[in-house]
C-alpha cells in the first residue's frame, strides 16, 4: 500500500495528473462483486468425484451420502445468502439484471457451461456462500469455546453437588458431568433389596462395599460355644480378602442356573454380593431361570455377581468393579445364599447339588411331630403306621426265634433252621424300615413344600452382618434429554478423563503378558499412576506435534507435497534431451 | 514476516493496476481513478473452496486442541482443589474430598481381624479418626443369656472398649494386640501396600504376616471413639481391628508357657480341647492347642457381633 501511495504522490507532484479520484471498496462490495470461480456449491469441488479406493469402509455410497449432507447444508446457506443478496442489491425490486451483473454471475466451469449458461443467471457468487460458511464456523467455534468453558467450570471444577435421599434411605450426591454417587447400608439377612437407584440402558455403574457378613448365625453360635472353627469363611465380598466358599454353590441363587457357571473368571461363590436391574413394578427375579427368558431373543441374564477382584492387580489403581447396564430399571442387591423354594427342596432331597450337611439341615426343619400332624400326610402316616406295626411284629418274631435258639442249643439242625428264619425276617425288617424311612421322608418333603410351613427365604434370615454399598452411576449421554452440544462436551470430557484416570476398559487391550518378558516390565511400570501420568504427558506432547504437523500441512500444502514420480521422470527426460 | 511476504504480490498488483490507470488517464486527458481493494486476499480465499475447507479444518483442530488443553487444566485443578467431590475406593470406603481436607466413611465389622480399608496413607500425613457403633464379644453368651432372660454376662461395648471385669480377662490382657491400649478398643495399623491379602484361599491367615496380626512388629495406633491429629509414621494401607488377642503361634506359645507354670495350671481360664475333635495328645489338650493346630488366629474374633462406622479426616498438605 505504501508503494501505491508514493506513486500517487509522485503523480501529483510531477503534475502529470490534473485530477485524482481514489475509491476505497468495502469488504461487502468486494464480496458481492467477486467473480465466479467454481460451482455455486463451492465445497463440492473439494471432494473427489470418482472414488477409486478399495477401502471396505469408505465406499462410493458412503461418499455419496456424505456429499448429499454437505450439499444440503451448503444449499441452506445459499438460500439465506441469496435472500440477503437480493435485499442488499435491490434485485427484489427489478426483475431484469444489468449485463455486468449477469456476466459476473455465470460460473466459469465446464459443468455450468454444459448446463447452458442462461440457467445460472441470477445466481450469486460462490464467494458469498463460502464467506457465510466461514462466518458460521467462526461463530460456532467461539460459541463452542464459551460453552466448553462454562461446562468445565460448572460441571467439572465447581459442580452443584446436590445431595438427596430417596425413599429407600439411599444418599445420592450429584457429581456433575452426569455422574451420581450413591451410598446405603445393606443388611445381609434380606433377599433382593431394592436400592431405588434408577439406571438407564448404557449407564456405567461402579460398585464397592465395606463390612462383612456370616451366613449362619446358628452355626456361628455353636462354633463359638464349642471353640470350633467356622464352617464357612466370613464373607468380605472380595476374593483377595481370603476364604471364599464355593461349597454348595450350586444351591445358591447365583450358581443354580447352568449359565451362572459359564464365566470361568467369575465363578459363583457363597456370600458374594449380587445385583440385578429390574422393573420396580415386577420386582426382582429371585434367580436366573432360563425358562423365563427362552422366548426372548438375546435376553440378558438378570442376576449377576459383583466380582470385586475382577480389575485388581491387572490395571491401574482406583479401578473398581463396574458394568454397563444392558437395560433400564432399578438396581437390586442381595447376598448369594440358598433360596429354599420347591425346586430347590427337590434338588436337595435328591442330593445332586449339595452336601449331606445341607440336606440334613433342611430335613431338621421338619420335626416328626409336625410332619405326623400335617393333614396332607394322613395317608402316608397310615401306611407308615402299618409298616411300623409290621416292623414291630417282625422284631417280635426275631426276638422269639432268638430266644428259642438260645434255649435249644442241643439240636444242631434246628438251630440252622432258626438262623435261616431269622435271616429272612431281618431282611424283611430292613425292607420295612427302609419303607418307613422313605414314607417319612416323603411326608417331610410334603410338609416342607407347603408354603405355610417354610419360608423360602429362611436361610437368608440367619445371615448376620451388613455392608456399606457405594454405587456410582455414569449416565449414558446418548440416552438423555440434554442438548446435543452438551452431549458432545460430556463425551469429549469423558474421553480425556478416561485417559487421565484410566480404567481397565481403557487399557483392556493391554493384557497381562507372560513373566520375565520386557512387555511385562513395561506393564508393571505403567500400573503405577505416577508413571502412567508421565506416559500420558509424553503421548500428549507427541499428539501436539502430530496435530501441529497436520495444521502446517493444511496451511502450506505445497511444502508437504512431493512431485509425482512420473512427472519427475518426464522432466528429467526433457532435461536430458 | 510471512504477512509481509504475502503482501508483496498484492502491492505489486495494485501498483500495476495504478500504472494502467495512470496510462489510461493520461490518454483520456489527465484524469486518474484509483480503486483500493483492501480485502482482495480474503475474497480470493473465499473464492477458493479448497483453501476454505483447509481453513475450517484448521479451526476445528485448534478448537479441539484448546478444549483438550482446558479439560486437562480443569482435571488438574480438580485433582488438587476438589470441590465436594465424592468417590469410593475398591474396598468400599466413601471418600468426600474438599479443597483442604478429605473425609472417608468406612464400615468395619468387629469380627474381622485387621480389616483392610484400602485407604492409602503416606508418612507424615495427619489424620483424625472418629468411630461410632457397638459390639458384643461373644455371640454364644449373648444367645444363652437372651434365651434364659438373664442379665448379659458380657455387656455391649462401645468403641472405647473395656474388659468384662473377670480375673481371666485381667490375666489375658498382656497378650492382646496392644498392651497399652484399653481391652477391646478400636485399633488402627498401617501395613505395607505390598500385602494383597492376609488370608489364603481357604480363609486362614498366612503365617508370614503373624507379626502384623499379633501386633509384635507392627505400627499400631489406639483409636477408641476417636483420635485427633494422628501423624502417620509409615506409608501403607490402613487396617482396623478391636484390641483382643490374635492367636498366632508365638502368642499361643507364650500363653501356654504362662499357663503351665508349675503348680498353677489354667490360670488363663482356658477351655479344653474341643471334645468332638481328636485331641493331639503329644502337644496338649487345651483349646489353644486346637487353635494352633488349625492356625485359627481369629478364634476370639469370629464370635464378635456388631459393626462400627469409621470416619477418617485427612488434612491436605
């Protein structure tokens, strides 16, 4: 500009010009009068018209869809721009345009020429459309930054942290960024307690617990009285607390279904903490029953076990047990114990799934007096009494024969005959006694199966202990009513946070390598948070320089591009000639 | 510098334009019209879609970088100056963090001998611990007394603990974990964080950790119902137990040596070897012999009933 002004000054002083008029054109004027270059949908040129790649993911159809979306966006801006342009230039008043304007408005492209230049009359310059796109992007960027700062201050650095208590006594504290921390006391003597904590599909739920419980207060009392060891170890809920009990686990609510045993890394154990998500109106399912789910496709298993040791020693510190909710509902909790329903009574009687101790414990509940007095057992008792009479008779006969045998010792043949008779009578007596036992057992089972006699949760009621349960729920952002920009911000924040405080999910790919290998050493080194942060810092620096390189290549594409080999060969051949 | 370089071609262009105008005007009778096109470069950039697209990509990258940077700053600020942040550790402790302190809630069952809280402390940390709750030292006594509707022979104890007044308790008191602290009061210990579990897979205590269990070589703090400003001496994890007798081999041997003093046997009021078990006649016939054989270190703990809520306040340095 300085050279221009000096030229004007020179012209004035040398008096070669008698009159000098300077016109300074405004940005809008320049924009409106810009010549056409390229299509009105200018960005269209940026994308390849023919795609020759063999990528399986990026197909021509995908490119076509992408182009359509971009064109739709540009088209919308174009309409707005056209309207503004017509109002500013006063075109809306007169239908006829000046030849100069018409000349400017015919795009100078092959495509436009092919489609008759006349059709393009009245269309504004692509420069204006691009200017609007650019302005739109700049405004969007500024808004995004403002929203991001507002979001980080209000949701991350200084969240509201409102505390509330629900009708189940659960204390809930909002943590910002769609996270809520809940804690409550769970008594071990209840089977499936509703926490009142609502979760939605896709939410990530973190669980931890403190305290301990013992599953048989009667046995605890007896052992203490006799100075004996406990039958089962106390349940600390996590395995590395030591002494998990896998005994009789096939009778427990988590373990009785064949699918419960499938996960070899999370085998069911007695006294573990269980959870399930279910609709509060229907209530919790007592155990995983395949019959309830066989008609539904891909139905998830409702009852699951909290495996507190799942992520321990494998990943970085502070990683708790967590899972992603596969459906919406209320969280229910229970401890893994035996539910004495009708099916389980049958299984225990058969002795297929449990130890003899459990079977005897169960039969102890049905005392002889109660079983005999039970109205449904009348027929059985009549039959049993008949056999009892028979037993009495047989015993009498045996006794009398033994007495005769003792008295008549002289006759050897007679004594052999009597011994044979006693033997056959004893066999009959044995059969008779077995029949009496089986009849009594059947009567006991009938008595036990009557819901008025035995509560199916009776073996939960003798649990002693409680647990302080912590539940943190990270809401699924895509299953939420908040605005899209906020969803994006939360997603980006979680991504950064995951890197900052990684969970096992973040580095699940980093499987525990074999002993004495270099990768094992690296893995062990990374397990310490301080080292991980250093590693993260190095990654960020590398990422920064990579982005810097991308930005530089975008701004100065010529520097980054190399000449095509074919052209170089051609040029070198020309030089040689 | 870069801007100046970019400016040059445009200046030259303007110069050429001015020269042309000058030439034309001299031809038309000394009249010169100059048009200054200040925004030509920007307009030209807008006219080139490729350049515009690159510009948009650059802006998007810059925004992403700025967001990442600001988020990292926010996370660093949050980790150093947390604002009422609530978290929990893998052992179920609820941690409420603030700018200058953190408050930790954790449930401790009195039947556990050295229960792991998962709370990591460093040497020099200053913490305050408060406890609430009550426990009973013998479930069988509780049941028997409840059944017979008589006054409890062993009262429920608060976190301050206390003995039951018998001569037996007094004689046994020198074998408890901390001899200086009150019987059955709450104790805290810092164990190295290399200890993953005090028990083996069968639920029995590992012999290698006996010195931590019976308190002979451990870093123990008497807590009771609460203690202010405890300065931690060693780095590690906080464990809790009530001050009773942990029956490690060493403790049992000391007790048996005292008990078999010539002419004064069973001074400690030991019960006999459980009658339903086969006694090991070569070693002895008291309950302690059975506990030693089974390595039943927490034999006098597992019959406790009751839990305590432990609240730990840690000042940030």
